[in-house]
C-alpha cells in the first residue's frame, strides 16, 4: 500500500460515523503488535469484526492463511478496494456480524480466531455471542476502551467484577495484553484503549449453562442486596429455600453476589439444577 491511509480516506470522500465507533488504527508498530499478541499464525483463519479502513485486515492477511472480515459500513468499499489491493487471502463481507448465524458460518469456516477493534456497545454482545453460540472459536483478541478491558478481566470481589466477567469464565480465560493510548487512532477518541486476549477452553464444568447464566444475572441484579435477596427475586424461591441452598453450598447467608468466584457460581448453579 503506497498511499497513506488518511490520503485514501480523503480521496474517497469518506465521512466518519461516530455512532459506529470509527476510530481507525494507522500506526504500523501497533498493528504488528496486535497481530503478534493475538497468537495467530500462518495456518490460521482469522475473522475480523469491523474492518474499518482495512489496516488491521491487511496486517493480519500478511501473517495468516485467511482473513474473513465483516464490516457494516458499505461506504468503506472504495477505501478497502485500495487498502486491501493484492491481499488475495482477505475477503470482506458487508454485514453486521451480530446477525450472522454462527452455526451455519462455522460449518463453512472450521476453526478460527477472532480479532476486533470495536465500540463498547458491540463488544459485549459479540463476546456473549461467542461464549454462548460458538463451537469453533479458539480465541479472541479485542481492543476496547480501557475501563471495559478492566471489567472483562476483573477478579471476584472487586468493583469491576460483574455478570460479563462471570459469563466469560464459563468458556474462556482472559488477560489484558496491551494498553493503547488514544493518540494512536485516527480520528482520536476521548478515551484510551486496551487489548484483551481470550483463550477459549471449557474452563468451568456446569450441568446447565442456562441455570448458570440465571444465577450470575441474579447475583448482580442489585449489588447492594445480598445474594439471598437476589436469588429470592430472580428464582422466586422462598426465603427459607434460598437459605437452604446457600447453606448447602457453603455460602455465607450475608454474602453479596460480587464476592463469589465463577467456580462458586458454577457449584451454586449445579445445586439449583439438581433440586429443581
Ligand atoms: N479494524 C479497524 C481498525 O482497527 O482500524 C476498524 C476499527 S473501528 C473502531 C470499528 C469498525 O467496526 C467500524 O468500521 C464500524 O463500522 C465496524 N462495525 C461496528 N459494528 C459492527 C458490526 N456489528 N459488525 C461489523 N462491523 C461493525
């Protein structure tokens, strides 16, 4: 790619859509380090969500077997025609990835890694889609605003720990691999970002994932209330039943949901599944 990305965008008359989180990565070192830290290699298929101007798509295509990129904004087509010229292993699908039927998609694609740089309101539904529906996703590297990254990787008992953290634990381990200052994006956003790497494995054994999800959501229903109160509200248990369940699982009756590790949520969910 001979021309600078800013020149291509200007020549194509591209107008940035703030509502789609269009802050593009232009820094070559950053692109290279995102690809390296995602752990993808020359035999891998990578699904990129949100190709934007294609800078990350191109960096990925130089290091992996195949890149399938999704992008909702069709007006990026003329930009991508230039930035991805000569990248024969990269394909862009102009669709909202959140609406893709993952089962059908995985039948064709086989195993894959996901790499994405997304606005926060797409990140949580994307993570939940992969956690709940994917069977062939081996890993995810996602750039998000820094405070969201802290929440995704939070430990039990901290202020950042929430339902999303406990849901992630069902299928994946995650860690922050890189902090990225806002100055490395074009246009420059108002916040700094971080890259979170998820490694998929069936980390928690639970007999019914739907019950686990319900327990987790119940636990964080109201942070100021005890787990007992939240269980009574979410499951319609009597107070006595809720106390029996907590006692049987060795959980303090005064405990709040946010103090329980994912493993303890799993034990609680399994007990509830057994008695229901
Ligand atoms: N990957 C590029 C980069 O790093 O420079 C672009 C990142 S930009 C932060 C996010 C891109 O995702 C935008 O181009 C936006 O249009 C696209 N996008 C937002 N929601 C999407 C969705 N649900 N499916 C596919 N693309 C989406």
